[in-house]
C-alpha cells in the first residue's frame, strides 16, 4: 500500500547526470520526468547537468565526464546539508562516492547511483564485433583506453554507491552477483511513457511497408545487420522504406553507409523534436531496433505505446518488456537473417501487426512515470533508513 502525501516524509533530492540539460530526449528527459513526479509526491528536486558545471568548449570532451564528476563532488560536499539524498547517473558519482567513503563522519548525503548498462557487456559485445570488422571504436588503442579510464570510473561509481537504480534485470542481477550489493539496495525500475504516445493507429494492408529506427547512429545498435537484411528485403518487398531518425549525424554519412544499392529505400531525418516523436511513430508501420547492447531504450517503449509492432533483440532490457510473439518479435543479436525473417512476417500480415501492436500498447499502459517515481522513492527511503542504522 502506497503511503499518502500526508504521511510521506518530504525529501530534498539532487538528481545529476553528465549530459546536456536540454529536455528533448535521452537521459535528461528521463531525469526531468522522474523529477516532476517526485515533486508531485511532495519532494524537492534540484537538477545538475553537464553545462551547469562546465562551460561548453572549456574542457576536452575526452575528460569532460571526469571534470564534471570532480566539480559535482565539490558542489555536493559544499551544500551537503541541503540534500537528503543524491541520485547520480554513473559514472558521475565516482569522485563523490569515494569522498563520502573516506569521510563518513562528515555527514554527506547518501548516494544512489543510476546505471544504464554494464561496461562488461560493452567489452563482451564489441570485442566480438571488432573481429568481424563491425566496430568503429574498438581498436587495441581504444580497448586500452577503455580499460584504464572508462571501466574504472564505472566500477568505482558502483562500488561506492549506497544504492542503485537500474533499467534492466540483467544489470540488476549483476550488481548483486558481481558487485555484492544487497538486494535491498538495488532496484529494477523501468522508465515511464508519457500519455501523448498512446495514439490511434491503423494497420493498413499495403505493398509499401515503412520501417523506422530512432536513436543515435552507433555501431553497437546493429546497423550493419540492418544493412545486410535490407539488401535482401528490398527485392522481396518492392515498396519497402527504412527511416533513420534522430541519429545525430549528417544524412550523407548514413546514405553513404547504405550505398547506392539501397538509396531509394533509405530516408534520413537527422533531428526530430521531442514533441514530434508521436507523429514520427504514427507515420511508420514497424519499429526496428536490433541493438547489440542497451539499458532499456525509451524509443522502444514509446513505439510500443503508439501501437507499433516492434522487432528488437533478445538482450539487455528488451526482453524485460517484449514477449516474443505476444507484444513484439525478439530476435538474436547480430543476426541479419533473423531481421529479414521478422520483417517479412510482418510485411505479409497486417493482422499480425495489429495483434502485436495492440498487445504492445496494453503492456506499456503500466509503464507510467508516476509508478517509476514511487518505486524510486521507495529505494531512496530504504537507503536513507540503512544509513540511519549505520549511525
């Protein structure tokens, strides 16, 4: 039973992440949505993002996260009495966590880490992809830099945290099994979806199937396997089109990747405003997101809320939400043939698209930001209670 607002102890919460503070999407949008619901529950929330502590262009991008972590640690310790708890997205909590461990008597507020995914998974996946020539940034030099710089920052963000919030069950399990975090200090809390995404949808019978990918243009998102699949699908589905939206790179780069062979099938929309996303989903028939590694992508939840049938990979946070054959299609990662087979199944059957899309919409109705905030609030209270017991 949820406590009422009259019995809930108000908290002073700091939410911080080393990303730009624009609200359009990504991590910042998640932070703002959770913060809004926390305020509705009676708590006070302060936000700190990358551009609050680092002037744009003043620090090398290679070290901006580390500088942000240092300045964030200094800010929290200088304003320690203003917060009941701090919620820092990894690896931003690295230096504050270490400082808090060294200065327990100083009374610094407890630290809850939000972890989107495991660096161990990145190494596991991309070390296999580099052998296939399908990894852009995983050369021996990159791997060394990852080992001595990136991985330690995440590892110590985890090891110094008083509690942890994750978006997928595999990360939730690994924090307990590998990092020895007690189950009471770790919470699996999937993101919510805004009501505006629950829109009507027609499942039309047409020879023109419109596929959609939305998200950053990264090698780890399975783009090589999309290309392989499209080369065969273009001949099987004459009216096929594939839109890449919000990728953050010039259109020419994506068109060049697919080449002249697929030029007529590829549509690129480099930037899509947050307020236009529901229209983007409505304009397409199938959401294709064959990522090799993720947390739990918001675009997947949003697409499902609009009633889109989704094709995604059976890894990370995707199987937590998608049940194969019921509310979407799960495929093995790094498998172009499986992408091809799934797209053909949906192309041939508007009825299957309707069944999967409607089940997807009903599934996502449970994924509200209010529900996520209440679960996060419960984690905060458990961490604060444990800290009080430690004295």
